């Protein structure tokens, strides 16, 4: 099966009141683990690729991995640029074969965010590619970008509604209290913001920073109107811990297959648990 845009996945999730998981792809083992979990549970999913991961893997390898996963699995899979920083980066990904892109204009002024996002939407839609925008500033660390908690800003419902109306994005990430990375404490999710925006606009709302959020909070976010949830750090932590366990047990291990296989298996279990929690099993 060919890669699909998020418009093949998210409207169904909104109608069915479940969420599609975005699981970030950082190398071959991540791609294999996410795909295996999706196949075992017959679930659609979104490969998220940050600019840092794109530089690490190379755009040709990234697209090839995603296309191989879609072909092997037969599942509807979107390949999505996560936190794209510019029009040029988004267009480079689209030309290479990405089926979806995100433009993160949250660090620009509100008006500039609208203007820049609108330009990307126009170009992407002309090529059948879906677009995610972002409003508000999500704290935490992703790749090499860190936002201190005191600098995180919640999205304002009235601004989110106008943002959608003026840009025509297909999905909108709104800052509602989650953060990138793992949590030192328990996040405070503002469900009232999710509910107000979800009632007012027809597109999917996205929850970034899904790693480490208690299960019930994610369930409540879906009930409030979230239909896409991003998970990355939990996979990284699980995979790395599996590698540490192997190497700590036997210092003579040098074959990467001996420690990357347990890492991959650990990530399969993380992704499966999220697919079940999000209600995406048997939704492909």
C-alpha cells in the first residue's frame, strides 16, 4: 500500500472518537517496531520524523523505510514531517515523498504564524499532502530545541478557531499543558480548551508530548476531542534501556543485532500499548 495523507486517517478518528498515534521514526529499528505493532493490531499510524532525525537518517533512507513499511504491512501509514521549521524544509519533504507535513510557527507572532502556515497549506494541498499547524508553545525538549516551562504558552480557543479558519490546516496542535520529553511530575491538561476548540472546528486536534502522560489523562483527552497523539520519548527510553540491559549483562557483546533486537522488541510493546489505549486497534 502507498503512503497516505493524514486526511485518510484523522477524519475517521474524529468520527469514531479515537486517536491515531504518531510514533517518531529515528532509525530502522524504530520503523520496524512501529510497523510490527501496527500489523499485530491491524492499526493505522503516522510516522513522525523531526528535522533532527531527518538529518541523521537522510531523507532518501527515511522515505524508503516508510514506503517499505507501507508496502510490507498493507496498512494506511502517513509519513509526516514533525515540527518543520520553514517553507523550504516542508517543500523538500513533500518533493521527496512525505505524505504530510507540520509547520511549527508557534515561535512566530500569531499573525506571522497564520501567514506562513497558510503559504505551506496552499502548496501542500496542491500536491495532495496534509498539513498540521501549531498554536501555543509546548514546553520540554525535542531534538536540540528546549522550551522552559515558564515560557510555555497555552493556546487560546478563540485564536485556535480563527487560525483554522484562516489557514485551512488539516490538523492543529494546540498547547494545553503537555510537554515534550518525560515528565518529572504529572502534567496538567486543560481539557476545557480541547473541548471548546473541538466543538468549533471540524479538523483533528493534536496532543504533542504524549510520552509519560498517565493513561487516564490520555483517555480523557481523547474524550475531550483529541484525535492524534504524538509519542516518541517512551520508545527512546524503552529501546535504550533494553540495550543497557544487554551490555551490562555481557560486556563482550559487540554484534549490534544482539542488542538492537531487544531494543526493537521493547519498542513494539510500547507502541502496542498506545495503540490499544488510543482505541486504534482494528481501525485500518
